[in-house]
C-alpha cells in the first residue's frame, strides 16, 4: 500500500488516496478552527495526540462490536482507514448540557440530562451546519429511515461504551459528534474521528475542561489538556 495524492483537505485533517482503491490515509493536522473557521490557530502536537486518541477509541469500539473505518496507525500523524462515502450528517449525542444546547434551549451548562439527547446537523459549511431532524434527513435523501435507525442504535451503543470507559478514568463524557459512512456494499460504519476536537471531556471531580472548549473560549493550556486526555485514556503521557 503506497500513499498517493491528497484528495481532500478539511479544517483539521487531510485525506490521501493510496494504491489500494478501498483504503485512504488520514493525516491529522495541528490546525485548530472554531466558530465556522472564524477563529484559527495552530496547537503544537494536536495532530499527533488526536491521531493517538482517536485510534485508541476506534479500537475500543471495534473490540466492543462497533464496525469502524480503522485499519491501522501508520505514523504519529497518520492512520490507514477504509474508504467510505461519508453521510453528510453530523450526529451529536449529549449527556450533560453544554455549548449550543445550552444556548438554544436556555438550560444552564453542566446540568446532567435524564437521558442522552440525540441531534443531527446537516454537514454543509455554506449553511453553517444547521440542526435538522429525521424528516429533513429523509426528504433530503441523506440516509434512509432504516439506515438512520442503524446510526441511532450505533450512537447510543458508542455513548455507553465511551461513557463507562471514561468514568473509570475520572472523565465525564459531556457530548460528542460522530460521522458515519457507507462501504461499497452498503454497510454503515463509523468514520471521521473521536478526539478532544469532537467531544467535550470534563474532569469528573473538578469539572475542568479537557477539550476544544479551551481553545474556543481562550482558557489556555490547550495542548496540556489534550495531553492529559491522552494520559488518562492510554495511561501514557508525552508522545
Ligand atoms: O457546539 P455544540 O454544543 O453543538 O457541540 C456538540 C459537540 O459536538 C461538541 O463535543 C463539539 O465538539 C462537537 N462538534 C464537532 N463538530 C462540529 C460541531 C460540534 O465536533 N462541527
């Protein structure tokens, strides 16, 4: 398997084609953006940390019966994954109120939800990723009703696995965003990443934020927080 040309560049990742037409390489960048790209910076070491954390979580999920795109970690910043047709829906699950849920519904940040809240956002930069519901998804033909049911089932299961794993590491899984994709045979698998860029992690005792909110809200020590998450998850510190 040989690395070929870059076929896509997003805010935090680049995708390269390979000599195998059903596999691509994901390269995690140090670039950080927030508020639809209006706030931009570089966070030293972020690419490497997110690659490690995301691969760790994907492996954990695979071990617990969730099909993912993960094939193998290739280097500090790169991972080999199965090529998928990404479903343009960002699936967000929330256990504790924060971020846009707090703003939209006027509920105080930090309130623990009675049960997980599931949301969908239409993945479209020009529209600013608007909140959508299952009717929109059907009408826009983003996914069929059956496929959406499968995505929902996987999301609840992923939440349970991650929440329990993190609880033992004294981390509250506040919320997270997932992306799914289709393999050529129509099977739905988990794609994209699971990292402090795409989740909110709070220390269960101090409620210290160990995720991208440190960057969004100028709280400082962004790299340190990402390193701390890596340490809590893998038991290993500096890369
Ligand atoms: O901003 P909001 O509260 O809606 O974010 C919910 C969760 O989804 C957070 O963990 C955030 O990091 C993640 N998210 C993401 N990519 C987006 C929007 C939200 O990873 N485009």
